[in-house]
């Protein structure tokens, strides 16, 4: 299904009037970069059990297994490039007084595409720290199969991502809540909206009076919060939305 012209026009006009925008993103925006999502058919949580790979208990039971799985995901992410969806968001940034990407993704493709204000709610797969003492861990070469040992306390090293049952980084989440509270438009892109507290940000934006625009080929748990739904893939919809936003801004500047 693709987004119809009226929905695009309404979305572009709303964006054109906005001063502060939040782009709330999930795995779907990176799907066209070749990084699998979690809950789509064939997604990661269909192939693997999160309780065996993405919880602190799983890591404590079998750190090497969890480490090896994240090393595999690191290789997939390292081979990926940002797609036109990521680039369109980066290109939207200068059009607004404030433009914040709030992402659940751990792949850093927004930063690689040039977005400058990115809040990573679920951490980053490119960083590591000690599961016991919390100190950051850096090494030129990481082993593939065995979780390294912390040189300070002997604990095991883990990727700096948020697992099920763990708290989100408090300062990052607080910043995201502030951005959401003052935004005029929230774009909800490529997320199923099934994971909280992240998904709650969309409802917070809605309650604070923002226009919510959903970009997703499918309806989601967040569709009831959406004022406008652009049904299509992020790499198709976002460049078109950017094009229409630029057109609208040009018209305004000519008129003014
Ligand atoms: P999901 O896998 O739950 O949802 C992916 C969404 O992307 C679905 O709604 C798809 O319809 C949509 N989608 C697929 N292809 C798309 C495309 N090309 N363009 C736009 N949308 C597309 O992923 P998330 O919502 O990100 O958490 O999942 C949230 C969290 O659950 C993740 O951050 C991760 C996971 O467990 C942790 O690891 C803590």
C-alpha cells in the first residue's frame, strides 16, 4: 500500500507550520538497509527467543552465547549503509528550530546519515561496558565467540544496549520526554509501538497536543494515536515528505 496524495499534503502542510519536531524511530527505518526488524514475519523475535538473548539473566547464564549473537548483529550492522529514509530525516533537521531523532535503534545509522541530535533510548551496539562494574570497555579487536573480561573487576563485558527488564538510560529518556512535550509534530516511523516505555512517548506527544504522523507500511499499536498515516516504506515516504515540505516552505517564503 502506498500513501495517498491527500495524506502527504496534510502531513507536509502540518510539518511546514511546525517549529519543533520529533522523529521517533524503530527497526522499520533500517529494514531497507538490510537490518532485520523484530516482529515482522521472519523478524529476529520469530527466529530467536528474547529471553535467551536479550535479558540480563540470559547474559548471566551464558555470556558467551549472548556475546556471539551480538557480534553477529554487529557484523550485519557494520556492513549496512543508511538508506534514503535516514538521509531524508537528516535533511529535514535544518528546516526546524528544533529537530530531535528519538530512536529505539542501536545501529547508529541516523548519526551516519548526518542527523545531529539523536537520542538513543535503547543504547548502542557499537559500545560495550562491564556488566558488573559498569565501566566502559574499549578494545581494538573484539573476540567473536567469548565475552571479554573486565580488566578492572573481572566481570564480563557486554554490549551497551538495553535488555528486557532493564531501565532505559535516565538522562536520555528525560531529554526525550522534554522534546516530546514541546514538539508540534511527532513522526512515528517504522515501529510496532509494542515496547514500553519508549512507545509511551507517542501517546505523551498526542496528549500534549502534537500532530502525530505515522510512517509505516502497516497499521500498528500506535495507529490510534496518529492524526495522519502515511502507508509505505520509510525509504519511499520520507524523501517524498521532505520534497513536499521544501515545496511548501518555498511557497511560503515567496508569499512572505
Ligand atoms: P518491530 O520489529 O517491533 O516493528 C517494526 C515495524 O517496522 C513494524 O511496525 C513494521 O510494519 C515496520 N516496517 C517494516 N518495514 C518497514 C519499512 N521499510 N519502512 C517503515 N516501516 C517498516 O521493531 P521496533 O518497534 O523497533 O528493543 O521494536 C521495538 C523494540 O523491540 C526494539 O528497540 C527492541 C525490540 O525488542 C530492545 O532490544 C530493547
